[in-house]
């Protein structure tokens, strides 16, 4: 790849121009689009979006289930120089409203028309359902692939210290650097085929899986929903060479009678949460596959990885990726810098400043240590973030929602270790005396949370307690929360 390429889209188009008949996108039914088709279809779709009033530099919310159509729309947005706001398809109206009112996108593209009714009152001018195609417009090549390195490309929302998600602004250069690092470290080749059952609304699936595949000039099989059979069938049917997953996926694969079929892969990568050591060993024993663990964040794309060649140490996240620096500050605080690290949080000057040290290193909020081979081990989180099934849950957001219910006097939410999910969301609740009138207060509170938040944020485990442990400052001591 030439050094003068400054955006992902420009790099992708070069591959499609140089090798127009190479496969790029494949779905689980076997539909295949080659480089020439992807180039033409995304040029048309970008021109259609531009004709609807979406111009370079605009912000567009994108929230769709994984599909080839979503990939084409995302590529079109990137070719047009749009700032993409990826949004979880499980978000409720309440959660979408926060993203929209904070980032003020000019348009929203969603896959479910039932989710469209709120956008007009939030000031979104153009709302497109994936079920309703845009009218064709003349292709305007002069509008395509013109983004500069410093142009914002993503506003990716992550948990904030107040519990409200905050938007990390990543530039074209950030995303390009993040994708280049893993392409180099994992020796990603044009002949590779990634089987991907990850959602395409966060950094793992979109920023690493899809961006990396397209940057390497390889192909990706889009599996719309994870299941053991769907993934293993796709590997066999489409000659998959790579698979990216979260620990929950690997736990289910390890428990399957078909797990040995993973041996067809040259590389299996786990991320978004720690992979339990027991699951790693079970996979290695039953399939011969040593899963490669890596470490990344919404704000940084990828940071470290176990080596492709050499020892892969379960329980570690390996060594820094190319052009990434990692150091441990006071108390083992993991701090990083590199061209992949984001620039700032949207509309949050104070939090943006506090996120970096005086000498410019990003403070990840994780606690780590180096082992005897200088592999990084993550031993805890300075924040109270819960990672369940690869998704982030920030306790204050959930606690605020549950406190709205009249049954709840006090509440604290923590993550409980779980082999399948990594952590399960666990609530310790002090209830009003009227709770005895409910046949199941747990179901009542779960329904209350489920109406307001995405399903993965709703507690799976509930404990009723008389009071919460607090320190002299009145802060809940979460480490002292134990089942009654």
C-alpha cells in the first residue's frame, strides 16, 4: 500500500481497481460480490446519499444488522467522507436519543422502520430505512474518496464517568493506523477469508474485522447472527481462514461436538473481554487451535496482540502492535500512545483533557502488569465497567434507570465472573416494603430496565439486600457486595 494513502476508502478502491475480479463480500448463503461490483455499487450508493443532502463532513447514524447491504452502505458513507455514528441495533429510543442529541447527525440509516418515529423530533433531517431504497442519482466520482487524514471518520460511543455514553472522535488516520497494525501483525493476506458473526456497530466487528479485511484486500463472510453451526458451516462452505469472536462465542464453540472443525482456520482471534483460561485450554485440547488474544478499545482501535508466530500466552493480551507504545503508570495504570489513538470526546472538553497525561499518553482505565516475557496482563479496571458477551455496561447508567422504579430504594450493579459471558450483570437491590406485593419483583424490575435499555444491559442476577456497603464518604464499596 502506497504511503500517500490517507484514508481507508482510498486504500480499498485501489485493491478493487487492481484486482477487480477478486471476491470481497460473501454472505452465508453464498452470494459473492467481487471488487468491481463493490466499487460500482458503493459509488452509486454514495452518489444517492449525496443527492439526498448528505455531504462530506456530515454525521450519519448507522444502525443495522450485519449483512452485505450494511457493508455496502458503510463503505459508501466512508467513500463520501461521512462521519459514521455506529449504534447498537438493540438500543432503545431512550439510548438513541442520547446519541442523536449529543452528536446531531443530519441523517440516520436503520434497518427497522419501527425505529424511525423518534428521529424527526430529534432534528434529524434525513431518515432512511434499509427496506426502502434511495432513488438512483448520477454517479459523481468527484465526490468520492476525497477524505483527508485529519477528517473525522467515526464517533464511537463508549461509557462515560457519569454513566452516559460519550462519543470518541476517531479520524481517518486513526482508523487507517489501527487497521494497518493488525494487517501487519497478523500477516493478513488477500487470500484470507474472514468468517465474521460479530455485530457491525462497534470497534471489534467494524473497525477491525471489516476495515481490516478491506484494507488487506481480502474477503469477508458476513454471518448475520452467531451460532455454533452457522460459524462452522460458513468456515467449511466458504473455506474460511480467519474467525474473530468474543469469549462468549468461544465458550459455546468449545462446548460443541463440532469444535474440531475450527482446525481449518489459520487464525482465531478473541477480544472485547478477557477469554477465560479454562476456555482457551479447552479449545486448544479439543481443536488444536490456540486462540490469539488481543487488546483494544473504542478510543484506540487495537493496542496489543499475542504474536502470530511464537508463544501465545493465555491470560495475557500480548505485546504492543506496530507503532503503538504502552507503558504502566502509577498503580499499574495502562497508558498508550500512537497514530491509532483518538483525538477527543465530542462535546466534553474536560473529560478529553483528563483522558490524557500531561505528556500526551491516553489513560485507558485498565490496570496491567508485564509478565516475565514482557507480555501485558490486564489484572483489573480502574473504572467500574462491566463487559458481558463483548458488550460494555456501565453501572451508573443502569442504576439510574432502575432507581426510577418506585420499588427501588437503593441499588448497586456489578459484574460477576462467568465462563460463558465473561461477566454477568448483577444487581444488589434495597427494596421498598411494598415489594412483597409483587409475585416477582425481579421480573418487574427486569421489565422496567428492558423497556429503557438494550437487552444486554439488563441484570441476569438479582440479589435483595438490606443495605449497601458504603465507605466514610458514602460511596458504595462494590468489592464488599456479596450474595445474601
